[in-house]
């Protein structure tokens, strides 16, 4: 997590492709302590864009680019509750794990369909677990 937060602070946009992601939280589905509130998924693309968070979680896998769950939050930090899955439609297509094409719109709080501010082709900044250092150096 520290890697993402560090990089997110330096850039106005950070795109993370997580090949190991297996669940997405959906706080409105039940209590986490009771083993509820999580939905199975297969891989994810998460975008930190000018302080906002956008999560795309593939229902089956990344080769089904129209079949995903979507979460988002304005001014999101890790100190906040997990996000609720909201209605979205469109396409999230990975290109060789280092680029992703977004053509997504989501239903905002007013019920209007709103396009993502970063739709188009974006560079993937990190691929997990590939880009996680094997032996992280800790300096004090």
C-alpha cells in the first residue's frame, strides 16, 4: 500500500493493474466480521486521479472488458470505509498489461450517466505483483 500512496502523491494520476485481486469490498452487502461484504472478482484496475479513486474489478477476468464492478470516491483516502459498488457501463481493455483503454460512464448521485475524466488510453504505472520489490530496502 505504501508504494501506491507514495506514487499517488507525486503524480496527478496513478494506474495500478492488480493481477492477484480476488475480491472487491461492497460495504452495503453485509458485515465484514461475519464474512459478508465481499464479492468475488478476477483482477482489477485502480486509478487515483487528482485525489479521487476509481476501481474497476473484472467479474470473470480481464479478457471480458465489459463485465466489471465499479467503485469510486471523491477525495478518497485509506482511512475511509470501503466503497459501495455503483452502476457503470462501458469498456476497460488491457493492452499488454502496461496500457489500458477506458470508455466508461457511471451513474452519479443525481442518477445521470457521467463519463470518467480519464477515458481513453492510459499508461499502467504499476502491475502487481510484478512491480512489488522482492527485497524492499528500508532506510531509517
